[in-house]
């Protein structure tokens, strides 16, 4: 197949592509389809349209009020019948109600695995940074910076290192604090590290945060406080993930504390330690982390799915959506609802005492597969009780999965996600909804113009 290039004022458009170059513009929003390949009686352990995968890639979207745009990254592909991962960047223009052709930040050159998806950050000058995940030590992680503020027209590579599941947080006056994973534990288990950089070019040496046989983490920032929540993998297996730990730093990793302010020594190496919030192992439960946010006082809230078995199907039921909330005095645990799959992933939003969750909590057309129908849940008493407000999607052809929350989420681009057939390879489209969840827009799968208006489908 030949490679064809067409130039437009906003960048380089690449059509009919075998290998796509960095900074090429694609002709629409085509998400990556993927399966981990581990199947059982009830289907794959996880699969489907995973353009906004994983929960450990944080953040993947940011609203910039300076230009009234929500910038986002996702895992794309060249065409619907291919699994060729492209780490893509784009934005939604809230003033004009349009999206441009998305740009290729990084062509993964034949990799089909969305574990290599990217995360996004914006510095004080408006430059957009994309942290592209590596995988173990076989593929290095890479950091890209836009050549112009608030622009996706062109990115340049700034840094390359061993990291997976990038979670970059920008602290004004301090620079970047990057939380990430390395496969450095026993039997190449997943361990947690961090590194800092004032300018994104030169980075201090990596420092280990936790190495208790293995971990996944999610994190967030409020003011100068960065909080991370992580689970624990007994014997180094992600299929045994359990427990919940929470630690925080207010000085870019110079010191770490529990949420009570108790100083702790890192790296954490024992499963019982002062950061332990929930002992799932003792209950015989697995813990799948979804999202973290903060209450009106800056206390952390963790959203997770608690399950009984790592394989899909009824043997894992009940799969409970749970919020863990530090009230400032104690940890509280409240059930939201139940769903049908361990990798049903959603996001939590906070406005005062009102909390909202958007996620695939209702079974979709592929009942036991990853994702389902998106639902909006609301609590008016800070997570103690929840009501289902509405179905955000319904009567879908494919399951919807991985509803992601932009930083500073704008009411008109409140959550975005991808769909896909959880049972077999399919095309994957990308969607977003508003704060009320009563409208849904489809990002244009095919584009023949430089800009297009997303199609409202609800």
C-alpha cells in the first residue's frame, strides 16, 4: 500500500497509511480495538474499544479556560480493520462547537496494545505535553511537547525513559511531578516510582514509592497536594489485586504522608503499613481502581470496583462500585451500584456536597464483556447514598467503556469514552456527554474537512 500526504493549513493530512508519521493529521476519530487475549466461558478478561484505556493513564483530558477548549488524548488507529496504535491528540472548541482533524503525536509502529496510550498535561505557558506510555522494558516511554501554546499542530520529543502508566501533574512554580510504573519487582512485577522536572527536559533520577509485590495506581492533585491511591498484587499477579493504600505529598515527593499527616518512609515494602485503607485480601475481595477526586475540603475520594473473581462472568458477582472517602476524621466506604465486569470503568465528579458518577454500570449488548451502557449516578449527601439519574446511552450496538473525566471538566464535555464489540474485533468510535448526561455527541469517524461538528446522537 502506498503512502499519500495532503497538506492543509492546520497540518499534514495522511491518508491510505501503512506507517503514519508524527504530526500527521488523520481523517477522523477511529479508536483502537484490543483484547488481552485471555478468554474463558464468559469471554475475554477485557476487550473492546479501548481508546480511553487505562484507568492508570491520568489525566487524558484537560479543559483550558484561556482558550475555551478541552484538549484530550486517546488511542487511535489507521483504519477500522487494523489494530495499529496511534497516540492521538485533539481538542473540542467550546466556542465554535467543532473538533479539528486529530493529530498523531506518536505512531507506535505496529504495536496494537493500548497499554501504550498517552496522558496529557498543560504547563503554565499553555504548552501541551503528552506522556506516551512504554511497556515494561521492551518499549520506552516518551514525552512530547507542543511547539506552540494551546496548539496540537506539531509536537517534538523531549524525553525518553522506562515508564508505564504515566500520570504527570504540573505544579506551578515547581514543574512536573510524574508518577508511573516500572516492571522491576520479583518476576518483573509492577512497582511504583516518581520523578520530577522543572522544565520537562531534564528529569531527576527515578525514586521508588512502593514495591509490595506489585501495584496499580490512580492519582490526582489539589493545590500543591498530590495524592495517589494504589492496590497490591500478592505474588506479583494482577489477577490477585486487592487492598487499598493512599499516600500524599505536598513538596514534590520530598516527603510522603498518610492522609492523617503522618510521615511515612518510602518505598513501602510490606502489605500492612500505615497507608493501608482497605484490607480486601482479608475479605477475599479484588479491587479495581477507577478514579480519584476530592471533596469540598480537599479530602480524597476513590472510586473502585470490588469483585470476587478475576475472570468475567457471574462467578465474580457481586461486582460492587464503591467509593472510599476520607472525611478528614475517618475513612468511609459506601456502595453505589453493581455491574457485570471487573473492567467496567467510570469517573467521579464533585460539586460541593453533590457527587456524580458516569460509567458503564448497566449491562450492554455484550452482557459479560468489558463496559456496557453508560449511566449517570448522583449523590447529594457526599457519597452516602446514590440514585440512578438516567441512562446516558441505551440500545447500543456495542459496549461503551472507560468513561474518562477531564481535569476542570467543562459542562459541555464532561466525560468521554469509546465503544466496541467486546466479543470480537470491530470498529470503535468516540463519544462525549454533557454534565447532565442528557446529551451525547459522536466524534466524527470520517472527516473530509479540516474541522467538523460532532454529531449529537441523543
